C-alpha cells in the first residue's frame, strides 16, 4: 500500500476546505493500492482552518525546535503539525508502508517546496514538517509534481504484486488518538492478524468531517448527532461519513472494522449506516 495526501485523492481537507485531485493518485486508490492521510487533520486541526506557514527555515528546523508554524491570524499551531507528522509516521510503521505521495507546497507535506515566511505565507525551498520527519526515518516521499506518468505506472506494477483485499478500519483502532477526547485504543494482536489477510485503510470520518481533535462528545438522538453542549453536529458527521463512503466505493471496499460506541462507527452510527446501506459489511472492534 501507498499513503497519499488526502487532498490529492479528492478529499476537501486543505486549509480552505478544498481538494486538489490528481488523476494518477485517484487511479492508485481505485485499484486498491493507496489510501489517504492528511497530517494536519491527524494533528487535530479543523477543516477549513487558517493557513499556516513555517516562520523560519523548513520542516527540519521545526523538528529541531528552532522554528514553528503560525497561522494567518497569529495562532501557533506547531504542536498540531508535529503531532500530525508523528501520527502519520506511526500509521506507516504499523502497516509496513515505505512510500508516500504528498501535496507540494504544503507546510506539512511539501517535498522540496513548502510554505514559509516570517510575516506572510510564501513558497520557499525545503520540506514540510511531515515530509522532513518521514524522510528522516527512511520513508520514500514524493510530491505529485515531481512524478512522471512512467513512475506512476512502475509504482502500480510494483505494488500490484503484493496486493491484498483492502478493508476500512477506524483510525483510532490503530492506536492513533483521534477520538473525541484525543484518546485511542488498539487491539494489537487482532490488528496483526488483519494485516496478514488484508490491506488496512485507516480513516476517521469525524476528522474528515471537519471536526477538531479533541472535540465535543456527541450521541445519536432521533437520527441526529447531538453534542453535550446541546448543539446539532449532524452535518459534519454526515459530511465525514460521505467522504469515507466515497473512498470505500472508489477503492472497491467490501468490509470495514469500526469502533463500537462511536456516533460515527458504532451501532446506529452515521458512517456505519451509510456503509451498510451500500452493502459493505461492518464489523465492530
């Protein structure tokens, strides 16, 4: 399997809530060879969000704690970018993935060109935070702009050799803290057995729905998603569920392993209902 920037897969998750789909990346997903990740969203940031830039140097400078990231409204989001990079690396290690295709010019995913600037965002030479961390751990990171059609063809041929049936799994099931309290759980032995049989595709529908991590606890009430603060969160839950469903259809997924007790994934959950309505079998973790 290959990890790709979610925005390249057509998921509207960049800072302004839009996508930058790449046909070649989408082709990899349709063949069950790739799944999407957004390090900034994994780090707990919302969709949309204020644009961030590296204030000095590039991603390596941030990893060395000599620089940070500031949004256009002056908020320090260094912690979230570092967390997102670390969570992405953890997913790669857990699933044994060594190849990533990231979005160019992103302060997180940029490969050779990223977003910096002391006073305002500007494209600069260097790697984003997630790219810098992954490269330092021996992961092969490419930007979509640097790759030729021939490269994609060879990448496809290489990964088709070891392809297994792709299945969805709740991101928190891999030990990534993306639940509403920024907690996780992990059934390591069970996950190891799943890995032997399937290509696991971890996603969090609540994060892709635009919600932050941590976030307000919610519950299902008469087909609506209601938060402990009394607000109706049905719309972002449905949006995230639609994104997960669209990915599942694109990748030809027939089975999902999801977190029980979640208003997204558990009994009566928004995402679970959408998946089951199109015939995808949902098993609870």
